[in-house]
C-alpha cells in the first residue's frame, strides 16, 4: 500500500460522500478492513444517524450522541429533517470530536468519515460545512465521491453524477477523488473514456433523443476542464479490488492539499485572527472613550510622564488600587500620624502618582 501522506504527522481525513445507494458505507467497511490487514487501523467516524446497523467498528458514532427517532418526535420532523437536525446538534459538539482525533493522531494514519445516505443533507447543510471546514483547517483532508458505476452507463445519468461531483468540489474546495464503485458488476473503463474523449461521449449521446440529452451535450463542453484535473479510480467494495490504486490517489491528494490547500487555510486563519484582534482593539478604544480621560492640564512639570497621561482611565483602574482606600487614607483623623506621607512612602510609584492627580483634581479638599 502506498503510504499516503508519508512524512506527514497528522492523520489524513477522508470524507466519503455519494448518492444514496452508491455504496458509501460498504466502501468504508472495505477501506477499514484493508487498513487493518496492513496493520494501520483507521479512526472511523459515522455521521449517519439513521443507519440501522454498521458493518464496521466505529470509534465515534453519531447515534451514541443523538437519537434520530427522538429528534423526529420532539421536533415533529420527517426523515430528512430529522437527519439534518441530528447533524446540526452533533456539529455543536464537534470540537470534542476534534480533540479525540488529535489524541489518536499518533496511532491512526487515516480518519474515515462515513456521511448520511442523502448526500444533500451533508453537502448543503450548515453542519456539513462546519464539520468539513473544522477538519480541513486542522488535518490533511480530502473528499471521496462514490459513484455507482452500474447505474451510470446511461450518458445522461453519468453527466448528472459528474455535475454533482463538480458542485461538491467547488463547494468544499478540497482535493477530490471520484471512486467508481461496483466495478465487479461492470468495468469503469467506459466512464474514463467518456471523460477523456469528448467525441466518444458525443457518440453515446447521439443515441439519446430526449431534451435531457441536448442539455447534457451542452454541459459536457463545460465539464471538459473539470475532467482534466479529476482523480478517478475504479473500486469494488464487495471484492476489494482497486484498493492499492485508491490509496495511491489518496497519497497524491494529500500532496495536493499540502501544496495548494493548506496555505489557503493558513491565510484564512490568519485573516480571522487579525479581524478578531482588530475587533478587540476597537472595543477597548470605545471603552476608553466612554470612560473619558484623566485631566492633566494643571499638573506641575515633572509630576508625571507623558506615558502615564496617555495611559487613560483603564490603566488607572487596573493598576492603582481602589477609591475607598484613597479616601480612607486622606480623611482619617483618628491619630496624629500623617497618613499621606505614610502611604506615599510605602505604596508603589503608580499609587503616588494617583495621589498627586487626586490633589490636583480636588485642590480645595486637599488644602484642609
């Protein structure tokens, strides 16, 4: 097996997407078994809350956190609405999933994520975006689009699959692999030929006379550039064929992530940090404006530095004690000790500056 991500300490996250019935869960099972046979057990995450039984052991299972049927009853939802809401609830705690992955990053080279059967539930929901971006911002991440080869022998159906794959590619902005599943039923070579030779695909379309075929003919011209950079591999989740080629493509996708995608995510992360820092500075400036500045016009020369004057009221509040202590020290007449001198001799320089400023602000009071 090609060691995907060789030299990369972080685990490789593989998001498995695809139409209902394309064989996503079966492929995850085959990938899990294959990696175990190579003494490289993966970290497996199930994000499908509606699945009845999993054919593979899952380290993290959404069904342990969110009860799909209870969500449907509590919120009065249908099947798809229940899946979306369950994913949204799970996404609010996905930071804990990230911590689990970080703890296991030295033990597992791969993280396999199985998604819900209804592809639109994960692809076009807020929770799907949150989960994808959280993984991609921390670990090498790629998307595997599982295509049912046996159902794509019709050129119109094939084009529908390719359009959906193209939309997911540009939405996730991650390295992308098309896994043409079920090659034990029919070989995927016809689909590869359609992608590489425009004329052959046009000949197949000429046998179709429907309006959809005319639309497909126009779309095929648009997707020609999309095909040129697409990674394609034929696999069989039932027989286990194509696994070596699959992980070779994974290795290539990880290199692509490190070369093109990670710098972009680093740039976005730094941009967000700068925006957050700017927001905090603006809040601090507004706080200082609301509290006003300490008047220093009447202070004698040499009594305070310009830096102290520019520090503003927030610096005084944070460093110069409490007002009750100052009033106590100035107004106490219980003995003949000069409290003003005593306090000035024992407190920090910042405290003495505060007393001087207080005398300047209240000259009538300090003269008594």
